[in-house]
């Protein structure tokens, strides 16, 4: 995925002879070359593509990449598992509504928040440990294989947990399942920028740029468009396939008679989790077989030292990678708004109508059908009208603002604003068509502000921010509801609308992708010099 040598000609003066510890060397080099980025003295003389040692990304590798996402669609451990987990706790708690957990009796909502917090903390640790090392050597495909095996095991494990008495086991499966799902998704996603750079089209563009036949801007646009293609097509293929999976699930539920009794519904949820896990296992095999183990960055010695140093450098240099920092802030704010919005709307939906497993599946089918149409429409518009990735991302952000405006209206009137059954269905369609492209374009934007060869580290850091937003936002929303005299469940939309609007304006005004590319070039050149000095130091 990443090249051993980024292929960049040095554009700053040679560093003086520097001696000291690795961290001291890093600090010294930062100081010596700080003026290069500030003065804008950046010269590009070669294309940022992988070297000749990296295999070309052929058609079967790309389609096996898409296939993995069909399985890691979230149905097993992100959709049905949380439902099964909360369903068992609700039945086990009875009229009291509390269960013993972590040393005292707690409400179901409290247990869910604690479980999410534990899962989030473990994920942060894993991302910080694995992320920096995954960009070195050729071992990173093995990370996804191991994490996927854990996910399959958790999914099949739910077959033995469908009685209320086993709710505590359900808590453990829920926590580990969330960790496995999110880490698999992050490390799968981080592969697409390197995959795009190694396609035949981008290798040809790199050759044309090197020969002077196209400009740097033309090359960067082609690179950005190829990343958009891989991400959007993966999302589209997953959406279409998920509709088929859900149709099969409907048949399974009728066969299990989930509407006949509580026991049947419990068993049906466990079967659905296992079935979706089985599909995940089946469709992920091609990616494990056909993904090329492309060489990452050369650690120049000890990979542990290189990984820790890279993490230190990334955290220290983020103040100089200003565009990466700006997007990190905007990504957190808008992600916080969206995650909390979805949580608040789910609460309002539950106050309108209670869904059983079958009704939940029907809603998912509507939402995912709209999602497939939406992602295809966005990708078609980007190609047809030659729009930038930032333009598409800002458009999605605008639709998120409209979603919060819709909810805010419900504070003042009962006629509109998530108070009626018809709005639940309209919301599923709107969310799929206009908001779901966020999950593709937000990842493409991460790739746009990530220095080449550091995709796994930066995607890990952004994933931590994403998980933080999903954890913090709902707590704030809950506090707002509690602070209102009548406990109005729509009250958080005041805050959410303002937060979405500010995030939209911030991202539109401050994000400058051409400037981000210049900052990334500086970062990569400084890192190359640092590794050379470390070799001399050793």
C-alpha cells in the first residue's frame, strides 16, 4: 500500500549532523526545516505513487475488497446484536427496570452507556497500539484476518445466548462485538488509498506526470477521483447486496415465527446475528486470498521503535499539518452532531411505535435501498460534473443541517418533526438518500488529509475521534432533555442544529485540500530525513 520510498525529491537543505536520542533527533529536525512549510517553498518533481516493488491492483483484488464490505455491513454486531443485548436486559429486569452491574443496581440505559464506554476505551488502546505499527512492513493484512476471526466467533456465539438469564454473557458479547466490528471496519477502510494508488489508471497517470504530460493538479484530481470511486463503489455494492441479505432474513424470520412468542423473537435475533456473521465469513475469504501484501514504510531497523516514533511525530506534527487538524476538528463536531441526531431520532421513533424484529427489518430494507440510490447518485454527480471530494462532502454536511432543522421544528409543533409514523418511513428514505453518503465521503476526506504511507495510523486516530463523538454526544443530549421542564425529547435539536450549522461553516471555510497536500509533502520529507538520521545514530 505505501511505498518504501515516497518518490519525492528533497526540497530543503541537507540537515546538519544531529546526535541524540530518537525523540531529540525528531525535535531537532522539526526545528531545522520548519521554515520550508511556512515559506511555502515546496517543489514537486515526481509523482507520489508506489514503487515498482508494489504489485498492481488488478480487478479481482479490487472486487474482493468490495466483497469484504458486503459482510462487514454492521447487521450482525452493530444492528441486531445491540437489539438482542438490550432485549435480554429488558426482559431480565422485569418491572423493576434495574439489574446488578459493576458493583450496584443500574438501569438498562446506564448499563448500555457503561458497556459502550468500556468498548470505546479498549478500542482507543487497540488503535493507538496497532495503528502506528500497521504502516510498516507487510504484516498488516494479518491484523484484519485476526480481528475478523474474533468477529465471526462473537457472531456465532449469540446462538447460545437467547434467554434473559444469560443477559450478562450478552453484555460481554456486545462489548467484544463492538470492538471487533469497529476495528475490522477501520483497518479494512484504511486499505483503499493504497489500493487506488496501485491501480493501472493511477500508475499511468504517474507516468504521464513524470514525463511532464499532465500537471500536478491533474494528477491530484485523478488520484482523488480514484479514491472516491473505490470508496463509493464499495458502499454501493455493499448496499445492494445488503438488500438481498435482508430479504433472506425476512424469510428466515417467517420460518422461525418470530411474531408468535417472545421466545421465538429472542431466538430469531440470535439466528439473524449468526446468519449475518456466516455471510461475513463467506464473502471475506476472497479478500484474504487476493489482497497483495504490499510493502509499507521501511522501519530502518526496529519496528517497535519506528512505530512509537511515528505516533510521537504524528501527534507532535499535527500542529504543522494544519489542514489535517482542521478536518479532525470538523470531523469530530459534525460526527458528534450526526451520531447524537440519530440517537435522538431513534428515541422519538420508539415513542411513536414499538418495533419487533420483522418491522425493524422492513425499515432497514427501505433505508438501505435509499442508501444504494443515494451513494450512486452522489458518485454519478461527482464524475458527471467534475466535482471535488470537498464539494461532495460539504453537500452531505448541508443535508445533515436540514435533518436537524426538521427535528427542531418538532420542538414547537406536533404536526411535524418526528411525531408521526409516516415521518419514520420518510426519515429512512431521506437518511439513505442524502445523509448516508457521509460514511463514504468522510472517509475519502480522511484519505485526502493523510500523508501517504500513514493511512493506518491516521485512520486509527480519526476512528478514535469518531468513537469519542458517538459517546459524548448522546450524553449531552440526555442532559439537555433532563434540563427541560417537561422532559421534551426533541429539545436536543436546538443544540444539534447549531452544532451542525457551525460544523458546516467551519469545514467549508477552513479546509483547503491543495494546502493539505503541501503540508503532507513537508511531513513526508522530514520523516525520510529523520529515519536516515536514526540509522546513523544507531
